[in-house]
């Protein structure tokens, strides 16, 4: 029964993503239905628990994926102010690309709830050393700047523009949700 339910969920999710031109958002109604019927599906918490973070820079999407590789949450992100290409040096305004993990979290940063990504990895350090650059550090997944609550209209501008120095930014409500769902040392895959 458990395998059949997983197969059924996989088919529904694949069919939902097959028609992305028609319906451009995740089927939230299905997720809410499963939460309401939680007692019927005792392993639902395990199924909905994200174990990896996948970022598509070109599409500006951040996906939280479960252990079967099925996306359970999707968010729109803002990237570095110069988003095309892989981050090579400090202050270039690019968001890194590659395999990383969440190193630690900071509740008291300059931005609302930041999750530190393990940039630079060995490849990034080696590439920067060969070219004679400083690779930079402190690439985070975070919310809006702490002062942005004073200007609600400005938050709408930040949501749909690339404004960071290479970090991945979401709204404050979304980073709170990501903060609660994602554990430390969760893999983060950033694709072009």
C-alpha cells in the first residue's frame, strides 16, 4: 500500500509539472488535501520532509525536494545583481553554481533569518587561486534587509529584482518557512 501511494504521488507530481505552460504553480490544493487527511497517511511527514535544496538561477526558482527527488515546496528567488555566470571572485555580484550544503544559520544577521551556504567549495577556491582572486565568502539564503519593514512597497520591488551581492533572497515569510523545514548540512545544488 505504501509503495502504491508513493507511485500515485509521483504520477500526480509528474503530471503537474508536465503542464507547466498551462499551470505555472505547484498544485497547492493537493498538498493541503494531504495535510487534512494526515491520519489516513501516517508516513506523510516523512514524505513531505525536504532533504535537499535545488536552485535554478535562470528560472529564479528554489525547490525543496523530498528523499524521492519530488519537489514539495517552490519559491521565487532574487539573485546577485549580476546573475549570469558562476561566481569567481568577491564583489562580482554573481551567485555561485555547484554543489554546496547549509553550514549554519544566523538569526541575528543584517537580513531576516540567513542560512549560510558552504561557498567556496574546493573547486571555487582552486579556480580563484589560479586566477589570483579572492573567492569571497558568506553566501546565504536569506530574507529582506532588516530595515525593509519600514517600506512595504520596497519589499515588492526587492521580491522581483536581482539585488544581492551573490546571495539567494526570498521574502521574509518564505525564509521563515524554509528555516523551519530545512536542517543544517542539507545539500544545496545551484544550477545555471
